[in-house]
C-alpha cells in the first residue's frame, strides 16, 4: 500500500528511492527468517512447552543482536557510498533508513515469536497483528506523505511495523 500512495502522491522517482530503501532495510530480515525457520522445525518436535519457550527466547535475543549489528552497518556507511552506488537522488537514503530502523528491528524479533505461534497452530494472533499493521498503514501513510513526503511514508511504515510487532510480542509474553 505504501508503494501505491507514494507513486500516486510523490511520483515515480520517490517510489524508486523508497523501494531501494525498503529493500536495503528489509534485507536484514534474512537473519530472523533463518533463526525462525530452525526454531519452527524444532518446536514441531518439542514435547515440552518449556523447551519451545526457552529456544524462542534464545533465538529472539540472537536475532536482536545480529539484526542490530546489521542495521548499524547500514547506518555507518557514509552517504557518499549510497550516492555512488545508486545516484545523487538517493542522498537522503541513510536518513530514511534511520526512520525505519526501529520498525525493522522489531519486526525481526517478532518474526521469531510469529513462528512460535505458527508452530503452536495459533495463527489467529498472526492475522490480528497483520490486520493492525494494515489499518495503521492505510490510516497514516496518505496523511504522513502529505505532511512529510517520502519521510512520512517511512515514518508510517515504521509505526506500522512497531505497532504490529508490539501486538505480537505482548501476545507472546
């Protein structure tokens, strides 16, 4: 939905910048997806709930640490690198990455918890979390784009990610 709103309100150039930013930022999710796949398969074999919870907590901490390092690596790269790789139109890419980083980190962690619920055949909480994220995206993205441009789209995305992740983390706790 964010892509549609950006294209409609800001044009194709802004959509390109936003698309690259999303690809870069979400690339760090490979870490959480790897841990969650292993966790999911092991939870299906677990006989005791305590093992599943212990492993989920452990993988969530690993994911937090490794994802934070990966995000930090993206953030410490100089702006000139992004400009050299992509073009001068991407001069604000790093700033936009800063805006979405909290949401990206929380989604990485909540992915571990999401696979915990999936392994326990409790997909209802996953649907609820996704529904909340879509509602926030629909409500905030057009408004924030009108107010802040591409930064607004990144802010709306981050708020949506944070809120839906917090819903899932609270359900897990």
